[in-house]
C-alpha cells in the first residue's frame, strides 16, 4: 500500500521482487530525501500507480517481459511526465532498445550497488529541473502559452498545438471534435489568433442554442419587412465576420435546410439575406465544432454527406481530460490564479491529497468541470489551502476509475434462460467475449479506452484478452 504522499519529497516507486535488494536501494533513496514505495510484483505496482502519481519509477527487468511492457505503457498513459528507469540484471541491446521505444527514460545495466541507483536518481532529477526550467522559459516568452490561452503541456495536447499552428497557416475549413467541456471554442480562437485573419473578428455562433427558425436570420441576416417583426435590415454573422472567421459550434444540431445554405457559402462564398435578392460575397473562414458523431449522422441521413466532407477538411480532435491527466496540476494553477484576481482573494494552494484525488478522478465534464469545481472550492474554503474536507461528496468518497456503472441491465432477451436450459459457463464466457470484442472494436483496440468502456482496470482487461485468446483482426 502506498504511503500518504509528502508534497515536499520526490515520489519514487521501486518495483523489485528481491526483498533484500529492494530494502538496500529503498534505504539509499530515502536517505537522499525521496519518499519510496516498494512493490514486490507488477500487480502491486499497477495498483499503486492508479492511486498515486510518481515522479520516478525504478522497474526491475526480471519481471515477466510482456507484463513489464504493458506496465510501462499503462503508466505513461496515466502520467506522461513520470520517468521510468528499467534495471536489467542481464542487460542486452535489444532489451534497452525495446524499453526506450516503450517510453522508458533510462536503462541500468546490471546495477549491483545503491550508488548506481542514486546516480540514475541524480540524472532524473537534473532532467526534471531542466524540463521545468524549459517550460517556464516557454511560458515567459508567451503569456498565451503559445496557443492563445490554452493550458497544457502533455503529449496529447502538444499534438493539438502543432496541428493548430499548421491549420492556422492556411484558410482550410477545420472541424474541431471533442467531448463537452474540452475547450473546443478555445481551440477555434487559437486557430484564428494565429492566422492571417486575426486583425478581423472571430464571430461565434452556437447552432444548438438558437432555435432553427432564428438561426437562419442570425447567420445570413434579413431585409426590412422580410417577416413579421423585421422592422429594419439586420446584418448576419457572415457579414459581421467579413475578412475574419465564423465559428459554428454544435454544428451537428443544424437543420437540413440550413445545411444546404451553409454548403453554398463554403462552396461559392456567397449568400443572400432573408427577403433579399442581392448576392453578398463572403470573405470568411469557417471553423465548426461538435461533440457528436457526424459520420453516424451522415449514415442515418440527418447530416448531409457533402457538407460533412466540406467541413472535415482538417479534423482537430481534442483529448478528454482523463487522457491528459498530467495537465491537471497546471490547469489548477491557472484557474486558482485567475480566481484570485477575479474575486479579490488571495491565491489558494491545493493539499497533496486533494491533488491526488483530482488526478484519479475520471472527469466526465472535462476541463469545464474542473474549472467549476475549483471555483466552488475557492469560494467555500476557509483557509489558504484547499483541503480534503472542501471536496464535494462525489470526490471525497471512494473513487473508481472510469464512468459510473451502467444505469440499465441488459435486455431480457439477452439474459433470459431458455426452457431447455444452457451451459452456464459457456454462456458467460460467450457473453464476456462479445462485450470485450465490442469494446475493443469500438476503440480501435486501444486497451485503455476499451477498459474504460467496460469499467474494468486495464490489467484486468488484458488478462481476459489473453485468457480468451482474443486477437486483433
């Protein structure tokens, strides 16, 4: 079991199945000021890393190679900033190459004494200091985090940042995809900010918040007398954004009639106001966003296929917060500074145990949920530090990774007992196989995401896949 983390110490996990050696190395690391957690096998190590963030993980290579590789991948999916040092009793070039390719930071060949482990610790701490200094320099060079107010330094967000800069340098239509609360409008604003159109306005339109009969007028404008209540000519968003960018949020909610008219704007860069016959040229860029599956909507006929391909020239996928957990401390720092300025309060800090819970929570509402949670805690907390008692009930109690349990049982037809009876074990096995294969196929065989869909730990899912002999087609 992991100790309660000390925020003033480097957190180290030592996965070593030789107790005397583990004790020797653990004592040496502790004397260097580290808080050390020892795991005697990979099962213990996997349990611990899902509860606590570790700055550094020493991993003995004499564990089962396949399980060890799975562990490295899983750890770095959870916490990309963690550094993994593989310790090889029987070193090999192939082993070193494999470990580095999986994301290990260092590879120790036949460590025989604590000094070699301490030297690896020193290299890791030096690298961490350099990484933090480099990040601070980048922040100081650009108060906009180089991407116009988007906060993040994780691997998934770095991919988004690179794509933003590539898209911004063109006039291509972009489609931003992501769950609710991931910051799709911030990405749209970043693309506009870094584009040649940034001297002109970015005009947002929430297609899901405006009734269909009013959305047409909002987009295209109307002439005086075009309909009851049209007492004067009104310019639409496409005209107001002339030379700039129109951001169409929740594009999946747009009616079929408006989809046709939007397609004309994208193809011909022209439109007419409602009740008018004059053709108006539109020098604009369109960026759209949705949290829906537009390809599924194309399949069921509720979204035009030709419009989908016009919008989806450059897709930009925003990862959910649960897939970029290493950004949570940075986001917390950002929000706490902002709340301190907005509310005239002193900037509050976060207790280590609270941060651990924030790192382990699955965040169905993504960054928006984190922001709202911190704002509430800042307002209600009595002291200068956010403590466990300031957490809401759903975060203060026991946490389980992944979504909440299924709300409804499977249909009766799938679980009913035939009159002639059945082989119970075979039926359960077949049902499990089907659920696992469905989850793997839906997620493209990304085991971490499939495990989340099934509300299983990743290691449990991997064991079931091996036991049942399932393989990717």
